[in-house]
């Protein structure tokens, strides 16, 4: 069992999308064949530095890895972490700092309500 990465170019975003799947190899007579056991998640190469996109990627991947045995899941997660990093504490702090800066700038605008910006459905 291993993780397969399909790279597909996205013309709209002008970058590659990385699609991750869990593949199993098996023998059919003398031939070695492969079958897809699970699709994990997709992320664009340009999103590998964005905390929120990384969090979404890992939520999807972990949810889909739940069907595998604990030992297999641990091996797959280790392999996946070498390619797609988990969001670090520094990334979280940087995202929070940027959000606070943006909120401070927007609050200077007339009619801006920071409470409505957190939940657009209020």
C-alpha cells in the first residue's frame, strides 16, 4: 500500500494541483496490477504555504484515512507529511497577526462592523 500523487496543471490558477490517493499493488497471474483504495485529498502547489488550505487538506485526508487499520494509517500519514506539511504554530500565529492587521485597517473604514465580518450571516 502506498500513496500515489497525480499532478494536474490548472490553467485557471496557473499552477499544479496535487491529488493524493492510496494505491494497493496485487498480482493477477504473472502481472502486477494496482487498484485505488481511497482518494485522500487535493491541494494546489501554490497552497502549500497557506495555513487554512493546509488545515482543510489534512481534515479531508484524515477523515478518509479512518477506514484503514491503525498501523497502515500511521505509515500513510508519515508518508503524506513528508510531502504536505501540517500547519505549524508559526503559521497559525502569522495568520492571526495578519487577520488582526486587516481587521484594524478595515475598522477605520466608515460603516465597517468587525462582528459582521466574522460571521457574514449575522
